[in-house]
């Protein structure tokens, strides 16, 4: 078991460095290939591309703090749903509709 952690501790920094190098190069080349000819923007350096990659990860990736790192979320919601009474389920449905907008009942036929 300890050998596994030694390998992970050794390979993790290499993987992170490889991601930064490949990601930075990819962003830099794509930016410099597309944006100056299309919009007249200046070319960027490798470090600017790494900064842009980090900024996009923060803004759009959320730093891995939610979402994909919670595999038990659906199962927990299903367990809660099963424990609800029919009245509580209907109240929850109304709350979902209020937040997510109106929806047609499942058995309703579309009008054309």
C-alpha cells in the first residue's frame, strides 16, 4: 500500500506539470492561430496562456468543489424522495416548478 502512495506522490507533480505545459501550449497556439486574424487581437505568450487557462478553470470549472465530485447526490435525493409522503412530494414538485419554470404534465398531449 505504501508503494502505491509513493508512486502517486511521484507521478502527481509530473502529471500536473505535463497538464500545464500541454494546456498552456494548446491555448497559446489556438489563441494565436484564431483570434489575431479574426478580431485583430494581439498574440499571447505561453505564460499568458497558462494564466488564461487557470482563469477559465476558476470561472467555468469551479475548482472541482461541486458537481462531478458528488456521485452520491442522485442516490441521496432518491432516498429522500422515497421517504416523502405524497403531500410532501407534491409540495416539492411545486417548488421545483417555481424555480425551474412551468412544465406540462407528462400525460398532456402537445397542441399543434
